[in-house]
C-alpha cells in the first residue's frame, strides 16, 4: 500500500490538491448571479465613502464611471469569470480595478466580504420575492377569471376522494386562490422582516472608519441598517424563512397538480388540457399525458429539499461567520427558479384548461351528493337524524343495486322505506337547490360566491397596477 | 404456506383486524390535549345555534351547564377517555350527552368534525404561539440583563472559530437577542394570518342551517370567519408555517448551545455552568458536562423533523379533507413542547451562567485580535494596506515563534520589521481602544452598545406587561 | 422589568429550574421500552464478570436471581419508574440493588452507560427489524395470494394516471411484492451491519478491568464485538440506516395507498374495501371512505421526519459521546411503531379487498389500451411506425367522437382510414391476446406471471418457517 | 384587470407558453451527463435485436459504427445538445439517425424511454458508487497512515466536549476509519441490490417483440434482468437508498470536519492545516481559517436535502411511471459530486495535517484524565467506588484551586484527603500506563491498536489492487 499511496499522493499532488480545494471552495460558478446586486451595493458604498470623506470625491466619481463600464460589459455578456478569483466580489473588484486603476482598490475600504455578501443576497432576494409575488398574482388572476366563467357549473366536492356534497366549480377554484393568498402573505412578511441593510457590519465587528450606515441603507431601499454587526454576518434565517414560504407554496401547487392529474384521467374526465401543456406518447397513439402537472407536483420535493438543506447547514454553528454559510445560495436560487416557473406554467395551464361540464354533472348525479339533503328533509320533519341517516342509507343501497340515482326513485319506492315521504322531497333532490341552501359566508351558494368573486376582483385589480416588472434574475 | 397463512389470518382475525385498524386510526391518545379548546368552540357554537333559533334557548342553556360540569370533571382529571370513541370530539360529546341527555346530541347540528377540529387546532395553536412568544421574551430578558452586567467585559469575536476582532460581551449577547426577535416576529405573523374562524365550513361545503359565522368568530376571538369552506377544511398550512418558525428558532438555540458547549470546554473556559444545568460523571470525578446545552442543540433535529413530516403529509393531497391530515397534530404538539422547554431551560441557563473574564481576556491578548489595528495604523500613515498586511503578518509570525503578544514587542523589535514605527503604535494595541473605534450603528463601541441596551430595555419592558400568562397546554 | 424579572426568577426559581432541567433531560418516560434488553445485556455482563473473576461467583449468582425477580415484576407491571433516576439503566439498577443489596452495585463494574445504552438499543433494534421483516413477509404473502387468485383478471396498466396498456391484475400486484422485497433486503443488510456488541467500550476508552468481550458478544447473539471503543459510543449511523430503510418502505406503502384510494373512488371503482378498513360519515349516508389507506399514506411523513431528525441531530458532533445523542430513541420507536402498524393493517386490507372485475374490464375496453396493438399490426406489415401511429391516432379520435371502442369499428370504417386493413386486425384487438404477446421475463403474459408466482411461492414458503415470533416490543 | 390580463396572456402568449413549458419539462440540460451510459445501453440493445432477428444484421452493424462516430464526437465535445429534443435519449437518437440514416430509427424497436432511462441511471449510478467507494478507500488509507505514524501520541478523548480519558491518537483516527467502513458497506449493498437490468420492461408492460433480456443484462454487467416490468419503470428506491448512504457518509464527514475546526482553533491547537487547505483573511493578518473543513461540514446539508427531495417526490405516486420521476436526477448528480469532492479534499487534508503533540500533551495533563485512575486505585484497595469518587473529587477541586495537576500533589497532600495513599499511586498517574491498562479488543492499549492497524493494513492493501479507476462521470 505504501507504494500505492505514494503514487496516489506523489507527483502532481500539490497541484491536484489545489485544484480540488479550489473546486470545493469557489462560488463564482453560481454567485455571479448576484453581479448586478453586488454592483448596486458597491455603488452605494462608494457614494457613502466619498460623502464621508473616507475616499476622495474624485475616487468616488471614478468608481461610479468604472461601474458604468462594467455594467455595460455585463449587459453585453462580456465579463469573463475567473474561478481562481473565487467569488463574484473578487471578480468584479478585479475587473473594476483593471478598468479604473488604484481607485478600484479603495472601494473595499470599511467593508468586508461578510457584510457585502449579506447585502447582495438580501437585494437579490427582495427582487426574487417580488417576482414570486407577481407570479402568484397572475395565477390568482387566472383562477379568478376561470371561476367567474364557471359560477353556474356544479360538481361534487370530495372528501377522502369520495364524492361528498355538491359545490360550484367557482367555489372550488376560489379555494386555491385563498391558499395562494396566504403564500403571498408569508413572502411579503419575510421581505418586510429581512429588509435591513447589512453594510457596515464588516467582518463581524463593524469598522473603525467613520461610515454612515443610514445613507447606504436608504439609497439601497432598505428599511434601516441592521442593529448588531455580529448577528448580521452570522445569520441566514431570512433564507430559511423564504424557502419555507416557497415550500408551502410548492406544496399547494403539488396538491392542485394532483387534482389536475385526477381530473385529466379518463375516469374523472373533468378537464381537458390544452395541447401546449400535455404530451402524447411516441409508442401509444391514444395517450395525452398531463406532464406539466406531474412535473410541478414532483418539483415540490426539491423546494422542500432546499429548505432542509439550509436548516441542516445552519444547525450548530457558533457565532459569527463560518464558511459553511456559503452553502446558502444554490438551494435558494434553485428554490426560486423552481417556484417561479411552476407558478408561471400553472397560470398558463389554468388559463387554457377546458372544463368538461358533462362528466361533472354525471359524477354529481351518480354520486348521491344529495343523500344529505334527504336526511335533512326527514330531520326537519322531526325524525331523529340518526334514524334519517339509516333510512337514506337503505335508499342509497337500493339505488346502487338497481343502478339508479335517488331522484329516479318513485314516490312509492321511497315510501317503501319510509311512509312519511311526499312529493316535496323531490325539491331537495335538485342539486342546484342543495347548493343554494348553503348560503352563508364562505359557502357555495351563488350569492356568496359572487361576493367572493367581487372581493377578489377588487383586490387583484388594485394590485395589478402596483406590480413592478423586474428583470429576470 | 396455505396452512400457515390460514392460521395467520384465521381464528381471531376479524377481531385482530378491528383492533389494529382502531389503533391506526384513533386519535384520542393525543388529541385529548385539545379538550379545553373543543369545549370552548362548542360553547360558542351552541350559543350561536340558540341565538339563531336553530336549537331552543333551553337546549342552549342545558348545553352550557353540561359543559360547566364537564370542565369541572376535566379539571379534576375525572374524564375517562375511550379509544373506541376515536377522538376528542366524540369522547366529549358522548360524555356531555351522558350528563345532559338529548340536548347533547343537538350540539352537532350545522357542524362537522372537519370544521370542528380545524377550530380546535387553531385555538390551541394561538395559545401555544403566545406561550412560545412569552418564553422568547423571558430568554431575551435574561440575555439583556446579562449584557447590561457585562458591558465592560471584552472578548475576541470569532469567525471560522478563529479569534478575529475584539468585541464587548454585551454586544455578543445582544446578537442572540436580535435573532430571537425575528423568531418572535415570525410566530406573531403566523398567528395574525391563521386567526380566522373555521366554524360553519361544515364537512366541506358549509351547512344548510341559517348560521351566523360572525358571532362564533367574534366570541372565540378570531379576526374573521374563513372565506372559503373548501379551503378551510383542506388546508393545514398554518401548521407548516408555525413549525417552520419554531424550527428556525430551534436552529438558533442549537447555535447558541454550540457556543455554550465550546465556552464550557477546558480549552475555552469562558463560562462556568450553574450546577443546576450541568451533570457530573458517575465514573469520572473531574467531569462537569453541559448536558442541557447539548440536549437543546440536539432537540433542534426533532423540530425540523416535524416540519418535514407535515410538508410530506400534505404533498399531493387533492381537495378537500383527506384522512392523512389527522397526522398534523402529534408533530405540532411535540414541536411546541420541545421549543417551549428549550427556551425555558435556556433562559434559566443564561441567568445563572458565570462568565469567566480572565480566560476571555487571555484569549483576546493571545489571539492577535489587535493585528488589524496595527495594519490600520500603518495604512493611515500612507502605507498601502497590502504592504501593511505583510508587515503585520511577519510580526505575528515572530510573536508566535517567541510566544509573545504584539504589545510585548519592543519598539526596536517593531522597527526591525518596519522603520516607520514609533511610540504611538502602542496606543492602538489597547483592546479597549480598538473596540471604541468601531463606533457606528450596530458596532461594539460602548456608546452603541448602551444605545442598543436602552432600545431593548424599552421594548422588553413595554411587552412584559402585555404578556398574558396562559395555563399549560 | 427588573422587578418583573426578579419575580420571574426569584422565589421558587431553584426548584423550577431543577424541574425544567429534569424534564428536558430525563429519558425514563420513553427508554423504559428498553427494559428487557437492558436486563438481557446486564445478565450477560454479570456472567462475564464472574467468569473472569472480576466479581465473585456468589455475586454473579445473586445478580441473576435478582433479575429473575425483576423480570417477574416487569411482566406483572409492578415496576415503578422514577423520573428522578433519569433513565432505564439507573431505574433498573436501583431496583436490583433494593432487591439484592450490595451485589447490585458491583454490576456496573467495567461498564459505562455509554456502552450500555448502545447495547440495549442494538438489541432492541434487532428485534424491531425482525418484526418489520415479519410484517413485510405477511404483506407479501397476502399480495401473492391475491395475485394467485387473479391471474385471469385484466386491467389497464397506467402511466401518468392515463390508461396505457393491458396487464394482468396478478402482474400488477406482484410489482408491490418486488418493492417490498427490496425493503426487506435493506433492513436485513442493516441488521447484519450493526449486529456487533458494544459492551466493553466503556465511556469511550474501554476499561482497565480484564474483561472478555467475546463472551458477552456471543451470549447476546452478536456477530462480534465492535472494534473501536471511541467509534462505538460516538456513532448512531445504524439508527439512520434503519430509519432510511423504513422510510423507503413507508414511501412504498404511501404509493400503494394512493392506488387504493384511487381504486376505491366511484370514478375508478376497481376495488371495494372491507367494512373493517373503511368508515362511513356521520353526516353523509352515502359515504364509504378508505381511511386506513389515507392514514398509511399520511404516516409516511412521520417516518421521513424521524429520519431527518436523527441526521440533523448527528450533524457536526465531534467524538465521542455527546448528550445530543439521547435524541436518537423517540424517533426510532415512533418510526418502528408506524411502519409495523402500517404493514399489518395493509396486509389485512389486501387480504379482504374485493376486486371489481367489471369496472376494470370496462376501463380496459374504453381506454384504447389496444391502440398500440393496431399500430404494431400495421408496422409488422411494413408501414413505418410513425405513419402507423398517425393512422391509429385518427381512429382513436373517431372513436372518441362516436363514443365507440376500436373493436367496434367495422372493417369499412377501418379501411376509410387505411385501405390495407383486413379481418386479421380484429385478432390483435383482443386484450387477452395483447397481454399474451408480452411473453418474456418480467412481462405480463400468463406463463411469465405463473413463473413469478411460483418463484414467490417457493421463497415465501421457505421463509414462513424461519419467522421467529417475537414479543411485542 | 381585464385589459391588464388580456395583455398578459395575449399577443405572444402561445409562444411564451411553449417556451415556459419546454423549460419546465426539458431534461437535456442535465441528463446529457448520462450520454455515455445511454450509448452503452443502446449498443447492447441493438446487438440483442440483431441476434434475435428483430432488426437485420446489417442494421445492427450500421448502428454500432454510428455509435463509434457518435462517441468520437462526444469525446471531442462536438455534440450539440438541442433543448427542443427534450432529453439525452432523443438528442442521441436524432444525431445517430443523422449519421447513419433509417437504421437509427429502428434502434428504438422494443424499447421505451421508460426502461431506457432506468437502465442509463443504474449504469451511471454503478460507476458513481464505485467512485465514492474508491474515494472512501483513499480517505481510509490516509487516516490509516496517519494513525500508523502516531501510535505513540496520546491525547484526551472527549465526551460532551470535556476531557475524559487518555487515548492514543491512532485509536482516535481509527474510529473514523470504522465509520467510513460502514459507509462503504452501505453503498456496496445498494449496488448489489439495484444491479438488475431494466431493459425490456418497455413503457410498463414489456414488449410484444421476441427479445432476449438475459443477453442485454449480461452484456451490461447486470446481475440479472428485473423481474416485473411495472415495478421496473415505477420505482426509484435505488436512488433513495444511495442518497441515504451518501447522506450518512456526509454526516460522518461533517462530524470529522467539526473536530478539525475545533482542533485548528487557538484554544485547542491540536493540528495545523496545510496552507493548501486553509485561507487567510484579506483584512486580518493573523487569521488562518479551516475553510475546507467548514465547507465539507456545511455540504452535508445539501446531501440530506437531496435525500428528502427524492422521498418527497416519490411519496404518494401510483403505478407506474409518472413524470414527477424525472426529478430524480439532479439531486442524485449533486449528491454524488458533493460527496465525492468532500471525500477527496478530506483525504488530502488528512494527509497533510500537522499534529501538534505538545498541546495534546498539555491538554491531557491539565485535563485530570487520570482522575479515574486514582479512583480505581482506591477501589482496588477495597474502598467502595462511591467513596473513592468523593476523595478524588476533593483532590481535583484542590488542584483546580492551586493550579496543579494530580501528579504534582505530594504524598502528604494526598494523605491529607485519605490516609491510605502510598507511593504506588504515582504509578497510575502515568498517562501512558493508564492507556496501556485498557488492553482488550477495541481498546486504546498499544497492542490492541497495533492489531487494528494490522487488520486495516491487510484489508486496505487487498482492496487497493481491486480499485478500478473510472473516468470522471
């Protein structure tokens, strides 16, 4: 083994090691995604340094014009990323210095990469959250529009995947709008919480230079500077919080996807997918698969995985910065890309779904969704509910045997089970009427659903104008 | 195999099956923890039913007095939980009916276990969140008090577990207060979001009875009724959100625990634990182990596990209620117990820690935490920082060789490395002075730390009066 | 705040603290589940001590008779667990000493709780694994029996939840048997790996007494003693490995449960659940919910949660024993209970399922599962497959429009799409024949399925006799 | 909103949608990593088709020569991947057909992408597992060599991060070798289990062509063909199993990393890192940070995240193939890259560590690691261990007060606590002797450690020759 191992570690060992260690530690392959944010933060920092006389006014101007040039190069895709310069900060600073000379080196005064990367990440995440909130809005709008179009369509609501009680399709669709609204709220609360400026926290203990943290904070649109330098460079809980909000959102999408997969099956047949969101099989000519819904359902797994990753990374780390924390970014980027794309494709899919009223109506009719109604009819006429439940149970069993629905039983047949039945029972077997009786806040009756549609109309319209389109990040 | 299997499934098979299925599906072994909330919700529901004439005024009163009796039995521990009655709802309803007769049966009018359990869980979770917020407050207060006592104590701040720059112990302790404040915020935001009343959502589609959802919502202290019956019985995202907030909090505690374990080691020696929070070894007479900190660090794993559980449970479930969702409670209860107890014990541990100033001072002195200061001194006198860095690097290497600290180098020795040194350099080697120069918002200088202490004093005092003691849940 | 806090920490503070710290650190509330294993390990340890002359032969005998008494008390439920004695080891040792006096105190010679608990846990886990392997066997047997009964039943196989190609129900059921076989293999491999005896590793560095580790290892049925004392008390990877194997098994069960939930829906209607495994609704007389399948599906989440917990607990712990590791047991116990019960109930459910051949046949007929067959028929007659695919696509579209199946198209209608059709095409539209043509290893043709049934018959029979019934643990 | 939304979905909508759906569903951006395996599988499939006369011998030869060309293009990096061709299978088939014409189209006969991708992934994973096993071997070898060099170095073993008992450094290092051995075993067991050939399973139900599954299985080095076509295309448990084995391995590495971070701290000072594995600070001249150890510690989080992802993805999926399963690859690839690189860098780090004997010796001396020895000395002379524990406790307290170690107490001082002390007690205070007394299997005595070193020497040497170098994958 000795010889063997000598060979293994001999010769090019030093070089190999350097290569592997560099490969393990570099971040430029992914953190270059923060380039714009890095420049934005650096510009603000440079302006502050000049304003406080820490660097000269001239250096300050030179730095800004250097960044003008650098941003142009970035936009044109002309920046070469060098892995030996490790990360986005060193790559950009190096290029800046190449453009403007010594003044570039003075930019890093009163700053450390520890507060710099925390600033970049928060700026990026603020944009990323705005984009997912925008995508949630578009999906809510698509659902709302489809709900408006389908107020008159009835279908069975399900519990345990068993047909249970009749509801309006609009009511069903608005349930998803409610869930998305909470997703939106969680993301917004997170942004509000983390929107503080890390700049000035230095490596961990601030800086000895006479900086003005309010100025940079304000220029970068933060609520205020962070209040403790050690906390600032040590914590990544804002990443865990956003990944948690995105995970819950992804789980919601997985549930809606499951429903679409079910509804697309030949057994349900409640919707047809637009061809743009389904695929055929190269082998089986009859197939039309709801691939997009399946993929969105599956992709929830990777967002949850990213959440678990960041929590595991942070577990047990003492103050302050530890290099482990570099592992915060890839999961965050992937979580964002996954959730944003899932929301966008889901919105397109919803907008182009073709609802199939006939299978819904058939399912409603055959599903004995009116069984509760007869039981209620009997209960209202004084029969203990438990007894009424038994009477209806026997009627359902008979219908199943004879392949009928309840409304097809003749009055005589009804009276064979219970003498007290009369003609008025047929009124409650009307599904429309059954839905209409559920007329309270949050219920499926037409008036209630219309009120909800109106509430959402107002809310969504009000927000549409406030949506600020951001560049892809 | 046939014979074998016949035996396996024969004979007592039917009974066995019933037993196993019951064991799989019962929830009374844990959801009886919701008993008080269940009664509270039922009382409000009954009052509303009576107010709306859905049950008689007399029945309404009978129900309330039945609950008086039942609550007394609960307080006395005299309620027998019957596993064949499956869950807390059926157990309580059954006992109520035994006490007051038929009126008990009318309580369930216009209600389903689906909206009932959602109401109970939210009521319980509101209390649970209040208790964790209270425990966070006490831990923050303990940290704040220890910070106030230790404004004058200096120690090295660490990055990469390497001594980096000098900070005040108070500054270090306040970093943890900041993290806990965000934990508090996350929990509060969650409560604000989920504080809506599910009652009236029925099994999934509301109810045909003329209920008043505003009344029950108001009586139970909810912000408003939920707005969509299907969403209400289908979603558990409030559980995932709170478990996520608790997980992040538990991760914070794991990090603080790691620090305490490090500080208790003979190598660091920065703190001594009170005997109440340490244990000895029955085998090794010299041992004093920081068991509580280790346990709190480890217990973060179970909170993260509970979060993963609920996300996995909900993944891919279509609307509306599915029985899988019964799996929401045990992880939630366990997460709460774990986080609450961890916070409480941590507060006691912090309050009784004995900080060891001498080892902190020695670590500061020997850690070359003043190296940056000399480099800055040189830079301020015109030497490029890169060169200054090299000069100091050589000085540090010499000190390491000769087992000295920088301040112990004579002026001659300093000048051997760089002729420009003069007596004034010894001023910056004063650690106190080094800290004082970091005088900006969020920095460790005395004035800044005092300002932060005052800010927290005001905040924490203001909240102390608002803390509402709740019973153990 | 001062006053407030004084009150909070004053007065009963010392007591409260002690109570909370005890509550955080005690394990007797759950590790008493290891009582039998603890005694078994102690008996072996005592016999070895006596054999090596470390304790006297008389003490050795006294200890064994003391355990006779203690085991009797345990069996009768007469042992009082005392939380102030913290854990199962101290509780049992204390009771033993109360029974036999001083000799009880000598039992702990050359042993530490660190190697003791590792031994107990491995003994327990070996039994637990045997039980889950047994439960897997029973579920495999149930599936195998149902497969044997249903070789002649055809149904559509699904991809993307779309009907794809015809298969035998037996073939479909055997797919689950295959998955369970891998689950069994994973558990068995884990047992083989961890079946080493920790006794003698002491606190971390072994013991100075002249022990015989081979003797205890052999008596306790371990493969060999562990080979490194520090590794032995530091590692819990056997727990992570088993929880991982159980998690994958639970995920398999979640998938089978999903299928059962689908098949129970009115839309599919492929199975009817025995009443023992379904529940009705107290509100909706027509409902029959597959609650057990839903619960098993959901319970997969808690096993995955337990796996994440132990991985998170162990992350970043240095050698050797750290108190965090006490957090290994509750998740393990819960994972075991969950998987065992899920397997048992699933076996009962499978054994009592009523397969509905008519809906399966209808789904097969209406699902165009024969579309590939016509395409193949054309391809075999020289048409490029791509063109054949198009021809059949048009035929399927026509059938959908006219609500027909392919076999109902007349020869004329077929020839309208492609002139080359002749009577022989009707042969391939026979579903039975389509299945029979898939006649290779692992395919659904009768001969292949029979061969697999025979293979499993032999395997399962061979194992049935080797199953060692263990007591509930 | 109407107008707004019209704009949002109008105009380029169709195109946008197509783009987004393609972006969601394409896999070529990552599954091209399977290109070599895809070709290898296709070659075997083609040979079997020709051997069975399903394609002509000429076509068979043409296909092989086409692949010669294609592999050359791949090696030269000349293959253009086209995202509109979705995945690696379609891209390669398309290029093959461009090279050889029609025969390329016949390759897909009797195959589906469902069995094809399962084959590719298993082939890739077999290589990936071999590589991680190889990297484990190298790390074990490096640890073994360092252990051999350090048999004479003593240091305190720790429990609870408190100095506990003296051990040999070699013994400590071999603990990690043991853990890695189990990691190796888990990976090997997984390979053995999944090493079955999926080819021939088709889309889900095999194929109607007269294929020979044994031939392809044998040619590709699989143990046997899979036994059930539906299981084969439906399951991904081999991915979960390997990710679980890698996760446990990554957790081991996180623990070793923690130890290295501790040992590199100024407080411990037990090791110095080679410069190749440490970084300085651009700000703080005195810093030398153990970045590689921190990164490896952190990267354990992403492997655990990948494991959680695949479990979540698979949860609740019915048979057979569902598109969600496409989400299996990226986490697998990332888990492999992470674990392999972590192992490699760790091996280099271990090989170049500089152990610092003096700080270890000091820690041993000052840590009262000999306290147990005196207690044992007293116990062997008849004092009840409990009393001996108290005597030593008082001696330790005195030493702490007087800043001495036990061996520095005079006989008089010892006798002040207990009259029975005599000169022979100083013998047990020799740390070397204390270690030597722990002389049993798995203990730290020299003979035992030498035996373990020899056992590993033989094992590792035997394996070194069997390591098959594989190309990077």
